[in-house]
C-alpha cells in the first residue's frame, strides 16, 4: 500500500516538473531552429543604421522568430536589383529607387513597409580646416556620389537651404558611393561627403576634418527605409509585421538610451572601432536627429521625397503614396 502511494506521489511530482518545464519553455524566445530567415541587403554598413543593429544584437528579431542574413550591397540601385532578382528579400536603402522601379513599369514593384532614418547621415570632410562656412564650397570640388541617389539629392537640398547655387560648386558625381573615401585619400576633391564610421576614421588618421552635418541643413524625408517586392509583402505580411516591430524596438532603445549604451550593444557590428569612437559617432547622429521615432512612414513625409525627385527632374510623373508605401506598423 505504501509502495502504491509512493508510486502515485512520484508520478504526480514528475507531472508537475513536466508542466513547469513546459511553462518555462513557453516563455523562452523562439527556438532558433524554427527561425525564419530574411535576407536583407543594406546599401552601406554604417552607424547611421544603429537602430537596425540594435534590433539584431539585442535579440529583437529572434524574439519575433526571425533570423537576419545581412548582405552589404553598395549603391541603392544595386540594392533594388538584388531585391527584384530575389537574391535578397528586403532592401535597406533610399526609397527613391522604389520610385524609379515603379515608374519603370515593373509589375512586381518595390513597396516601402518600414522607415528607419528621416534625415541625411553624411558629414562633410575638408582637407585642411575645421573652420567651415557653406560659402567655402564655392569654386571647390566636393565628392558626393551619384546625383540620383539620396546622398546626392539631400546634398543639393542642403546647398539650396544654405543659399548656395549648385552651379557655383564643382560637384563630382562620377565616383561610386563605395569608392568615395578611397578617391579622397587618393587626392581627389577638396571636400567629400561620408557616413560614419568612415568620416571619423579619415579624421582620426589625419586625412580630413569633419566640418558639418549635411542632414542638419537639408530636409526631413524618408531617407532610408526597408522595402520588398509587392508580392513578397503580400505573401509574408505576418513575418514582415514582426520584422517591423523589432525595428520599432531598436529605434526606441537607440533614442531612449545613452550613446555609450547603444555603442556597447552594436560593438559587435563594428569590431575594429572602439566603444569611445562608436559613442562619439552615435552622439553625432543623435545631435543631427536622424532617426525616426517609429517605422511608420507618413504620407506628407513621403511626398516631400517625391517633390524632391521632381524638382531635380528625376521623375516626371506622380508617384502615389498608397502605391509605394505599405506600412506594417500602426
């Protein structure tokens, strides 16, 4: 009789342990073996995209059942091509390329489903002085990359806002985006526009001086966003909604925490950069107010971009917000 009671108690205890273990398992993040992979092509690997890397390093994507396969693809046109060709699922680049694709007649065109940055993240580097006025660009050569991409377009807007006619500046648009720092180091140009960490690295090595932020003199518009093919969004709406929630968490963490705390989180993404240097770069971006408060892309915000494209004769037809933007964050 006592043995029977012992067996019953042992069984009950075992059941309790199993239930407790099951409850614990339910609270754990998604099993990594069950994560769905999203291939993301980014136009540059920059501290400018800190909230995205925070979402990766803090495990926000894994919590949402997502594994990020990140690929560097220099040039927004190349990012768009990688998404259209299905080499990658999601592009992180300027959404102007989505406008070009749409007006080019592509049936399975690109749609923006989440925003990341709202302002230019470039800094102007000078060769010989830290003292700078925008008038100093007159008659000088500055390397800016392609004229049809967001860095070039934003720079043109900054010149306009600072009262500088772009015809008064020798603007070099012949050098590919990924080769700007190398060209400047090779002796081309009096000034160059660069993102972090390249800007600070050149400065630290005595190859130039960071003199001002382009974004501070430009305008707010969806500078960098996440986009995918229309069909991919339709077929993976829940997955991309979870992706967007992870981005929102990354934005919140970046905005709400100190630059040092953010630097420590994303240090793995920039292993050759010290925490102190990362902190300085993040602080520069915080001061320039480059990040969105949420991934939601407002209509008026998007229309500022299309107006900029029209003003620079890069599109000649209206691109409608409801066609190009499919917000997955409410």
